[in-house]
């Protein structure tokens, strides 16, 4: 039995990012900062890549932490971009590896399109600078920093407000796979599919229920009940949906780096006591590691 202080505890963070995607700390740096903040169970969930997992695992083992294999995959649901976190899967599964490589190709194409759209707006090309800032494929945060370094804007926030934010010229909707495909990749690799930050999609309650219904219908099993910048009312609503729809619950800061507009590692509140934490349903090997930690 996992110790009672683990369920719902801020010592668990199952959603964060490193320089392997659009974070500002290396995978080992994320683990080190998490440890400093009291996190003992961590999932590194970089966008569409597991390239940082090996480094993160070594850093976690050295600190007596449990690293849960993770990824955040982009997909489409009824024409809208949705994110699904995969937890505790086999990162060497051949089908998943091929799918992730395909996602990386899509992200490269998206980066080139962002740069082209910015140039059409009269801005200088910053693709090379964005690529240099990224350990992997550059995302919008890298373009924002590149625009700062070129003197186009004073701060990254200004780049998002003027050029890269939702609905702006650099907000490129990539040709992501369907929700059902992404969930299947995770499940077939032995993992748990988690609907990431449901309230950030700005869906009505009815549409959110439809999304979760479609998500569970194709094999999704978990809702991210706790996420950065979320109100207590939203947390309680998502917890209620978990109970009503038979889902387990997860939580993660969506940490991207110190000072970024996401929650700090280890600073989330506890999961509502009535939900069933996803870490009770991970693989036997992972649960054994959690029990040893407790």
C-alpha cells in the first residue's frame, strides 16, 4: 500500500517540461529543481519527445526520486488542438517511437511555417536563432526569445501578444493526428493516457463533457484535475467529472522554467480526497518504486 502522504500530495508532479522541448532547464536541471521544491515523484512530459527521459531518470535515481516515463502529445479533436499526457509507457515501443518521430517532423514543418508567416508580416527571419535556443525542435517560446534578442520586442510576453499568441500571425495549427490515434499510441505502449489541463481549452461544460466522453471512448482513462493557474472551482468541477465518468485523476504544474507563467514545481495544492489518483494504477514496477519511496 502506498503511504497515505503520497496521494494528492504536492510531492508528486506529473507534468513538466525541459529543454528537450520548450522548457528552459535541462532534463537534469528540472529534476534538481523539483527535488529542491520537495517533489519526490516526477514525470518529465516534454512535447512530442522522450529524448530527455534518460538524463532525467539518471538525475532522479541519484536523488532517490521516482521518475515516471512521460510525454505530452498534441492532437486534434473536432478541429481543435488538444494535449494528451502519456504516463508510465514503454518508451522503446516501436510503434510509439515511429509515431513520436512523425510528431517531430510535424513540429519542424510548423517551425518553418511560423518563421515564414513572421517574415510575411515584415519581421526578420529568426528561425536559425530559435533553433539555436532549442535543444530540439523550436516552439513559439523560442521564437519569442529570438525576437527579443533581435530587438523586435522588449520581452517574450510582448512577442506573444503581438505575433505568437492565440489568433496571431505566428499561431500555426499544425497537422496533428487525431485524438484517437494519440491515445492508442500511449495505451498500446502500456501507458496511461491523461487529458492535459482540460480548462485551458476554454470549452463550455457541455463540450468538455463531450471531449472527455470521446477521450474515454478511445481508451483515455485519466483527467488532469490539477494544473497551473487553475481556480479551486475548476479543480472541484474536474474532480466531480472524474467521479461521474469513472476516470482517475492526475496533477502537474506544467512547469517550463523559473519565472515563466506556469506554476512552480511542487507548488500545486493536494488532489481532492474523493478522486482516485492515477499513481494507484500504474505498472507493478512503478508502484513498487513508489512503495519503496514511501
